């Protein structure tokens, strides 16, 4: 389709040369975006914003408390399997071992390339009731999780099961999306997928009536370790 | 989508549909209230909107350079970029990708470009089953309907209508239909089955980032993530104008997109994809597609550059102008007859496809300016509606009775005695036709006015007569 490429670019360049762009003070790039500071306790703001979106935030004092919280949540959902990131990425040393020790199997997000094998693997993972991930950051002013998928950090753990548990360290919470992008300039290169998760899956398509969990997890727990 | 029914006939039908009126009123009121709340909580909102506009203006002015940069960055991350001049080329490219990878089933997340190029029909003909996975679009698909809003596709339907479709077409039980959350859960099960077996995922693209070759897709439901994660092939369709230079610029757009569309600080899943999953010899990223294709669709966009409609290319498809428009609020999206309804559609559709059969759309506005007021990137839609009206007059697409009427008016205005005579005649007619100072029926073409509004009766004495009386 080289012709398409040539013709589209030729048309763009010709039309722009014709001039007559709409009135604007300047067509230069406006520079770095306006960023406003979030004042006060970032973790408190994160908790307030996330809670308003129906996310359950658990503040844990130390790793041991976080491990207890996660295992209690898994038991609450009668999970025998959990779709999880590799231990190194869960933001909580000892968590993966403790889950395995509690008799809950940790499933990886591994997907084969072969079409049939892929379908079989998906059918096997679809019934897993809970996904478990870390996160690269929390965004205080929107209550969002910033999640990067990369080796050991599959996309499906925060997506496929009906419930998602994320473990975050309080120090990872930044004021806002612009702050995150400024402090993580490599965010798009660290893995093939960067996603900001702001609350549980929702839809208002039918009569503007809110329903949760239409495709992604309808239940989201964030364990913040202080 | 065009039909032999005229715009005015569609408007009349919409206005008589009470259920539609109630649905439109509920939806647009909810969305507008959400938008206000969303912006209330944003510090420096005006500054951010100005900044966003400047980014769009800059990008569109250097579109060729940024497209080349985007292409190079996508390719460097293992993706493929395709260029489509026309809708036909775009669907052919997607069908070709399906053939190349042996894909028979596709899941699709919401994409207005795919509606514009009528992708689903073409893929079905090419032997690929397409499943729409956005809840609203899924309902549109099973009803063989068309979306009536660019963000909320079934804004025109009631839950009873949806329940009836689920019952008759998908065999839903009364338990599945007892309330909206149950209906949503039913749809989740039906669609999940499709996701688990699909070979190909088709998405739109809210933004492309030139610097990193990233594609940003926002959804609240998560179908955008499933579509771009589970199948082994991902194809994204994106209009050529949808770029921003950097990730920081994308951050600015995201702050205003969710707020303008639904009143959300951020859309639930703001998904930024940079190439296929990264793998080397079987190790690397565990999931995600093995193949990533971006189809850049022109289909009339480049022709808008350098002209008076170029500003419409700044649009980020939030839908706020639809919700704010008093005409859209009354008639809904289907009355426009075009893929893109509302104020944005009234400019974009004649812009992309020519005035021809779309010459009525720029008339579907009171020029009140509400669209310009709410537009997150401050697009001057009324200016472009006026220039399209001008153009349509110049191209001779004004009805002959209007042209004749204006000629007659000019004839009288140049002849003072004839003018006064006509005034007197009009006054006599007005007195006969009016009651309590209002005329509620005028025959002929002017009945289009009086069908919906009364016209004030002419004053007993004209301005000129009063002036003469004063100065005598």
C-alpha cells in the first residue's frame, strides 16, 4: 500500500501549503502542560478519590499486614486460583509465597501464539475468580492505578477475572497524571502496554444506569502499604 | 447510511416520537450535568483547554511530519502502519490483514471510523465474523440499528426495548432481564464467549502519540483492553488527524476527554499500546497480541486542511457538543442521517463527503454557540456552519423558492413605491390571518415556520410611516 501512503502524505503536504489554517495565536508547540499541585496527604487523597469510584482501599502497616489482607480477600472470594504477576512485581516481598502457602494456586498470564493452544489456555484461565497485580504508581487526584505490562507483569491479571486486587506502596503515589508522565518519561517503552485504571469496569449505555463489571473486573481492591 | 427520506422528514418523525424525546432529554441532561461536575473539580480548566487547543492546532499544522514520525515509531516497536486514502482502501486493508493471518472471527471495540467506512459489512463479505463488544454497539448490532451518539450509541433506546431484543434475539430469561445490572451481566457472558475464541481484535484509536508510536484507547467497560489483549492480531483504525506529539501532550488531552464526554476525571481504562507484545525466543511479555497493525484513514480529511473547515480536525470526539446542542437534544442522532450527528457531524459530514445530499445538515443549528462553549478544544463550530451555509448558497443548493423570494425582496427594496404598496398589502393579509397579534398559519413554503411557531402580526404602522409622522 505504498500508493496510499504516498497519496495521503502528498495530499496533506499540498493542502497545508495552501495555507489558511484557522485563527490561532501561534502554531508553535505550547510547551510543557500546566500542572497544579495536589496539597496534603497524597495517600489520603488517593483513598478518597478511589473510594468515590467504588474501589475498596485497604491501608496496611507493613508487608505482613498487607499479606494478611490479600489472603483474607482471596478467601472471601473462595479463590483456589489467582491470576497473578510474578512475585518480584507484586510490591510486597513474601506475598506470592504466602498465597501459595495458603493453598491458593498462582496462575501466570502466559498465552501461546498458536491459535488453538491460545483458545485452550484462555478457556482455562477464564474461570479464575481473582487477578493480583502490583502497580507502578497511584494517581492521587483521580484515584487511578498506573499499570505497565512487561515480562512477569501480564495484562490479563488486571482484566480477565471479575475481581482485581492491586498492591501499591504509599511512596508510589504521585499527585496526578501529568506528574506521572513527567516522572516516568519511559512509561511507553517499559512494556507494550501502559494502562491507567480508574475504578471498576462500568457502563451507562442502557438508560444512563450505572452497571459495574460489564467486561473488566467489577470489583477492585487496592492494598496501600505504608 | 444516507436514505431517500429527507432531513426534514426525519426531524418531523423524531419530534413526534415521545419515547425518543424522553430518552434524549434524560441522557443529555445527565451528560451535561456530569460534564459540569467534571470541570468544576479541575484547577486551571481554562488554561488546560487553551493548552489542549494549542496542541491540536500545532499538530494539525504539521500533520505530515507527525504522521511520518508516528509511522517510524510504530514500526520500530514491531508494529505495522497502513495508509488508506478512501473508505474502500481502508476496508480492503483490514480484510487483507485478516486473510494474511487466517482470521475468521473478530471482536471489535467502539470505533467511529469503522462506522464511517462501513467495515462490518465488508468483513462479513470477506468471511470474517465481527462481534461488537461495546455494550451499546452490541445492542446496535443485534438490532441492525445505527448508533445515535458518538460516545453513547443507544442513547435513543429504552431499557424495555433492550430487554425485548435480548429476549427475542439472544434467548434471555426473565431473570436475566429483571434490571439493568442483570441485563449487563447477561451481555457480559454472551460477549465473553466471543472474546475467548476471536482471532482478531479491531479497535479505534482515540489518540496516536507521534514520539512513541503509541495508540491510546479509552473505554469504561474494558472491552477496549480485552479486544487489544486476547486475540493474537490487533488492528486499530484511526483518522489521520488523531495524533499528539508527545506522551505529555496526551496527558493534557486525557484530562479533558473523560470530563467532557461523561464527567469523569479519567475514563476507567486509559489504555496506551506501544507495539505488539515484546518477545524474544519464547520469553518476554506473557500476553498481548503477536501482531499489531494501525490503519491510518484519510477518507476526505486531508482535503479539509488549508481550508476554512480545517479546525474540525482538532476534534477529540468527546460528544459534548451533541449533548449541549438544543437541536440534537430535540431530534436525536438518527435525524441527521449521517454517521457523525450533532454539531460536529453537521460540519464533518459535509466536509468529508461534500455538501451534495448533506446540504441540510448545516441548517440543523440555531447558531446559539452552545457547542463552541462546551468544546474542550474550543472549536468554532458556528463559524464553520455559517461558511457551509454560504457555500451551499453559492453552489446553488438553496431551494428555488428561497432564491425566488430573495429576488422578489430585492426587487421591492429597490423600488420605494412598490415596497410601500407591498407593505400595505401584507398588513391587510396579516390582519386577516392573525389572532391576538399572532399568525399561526401561513400557506405554502412559509408554513414550515408556522407549523412549529407563531409569527407576530405586522405592526399597524410601519417604521417609515411613524418616522414621517414624527418629522412632518
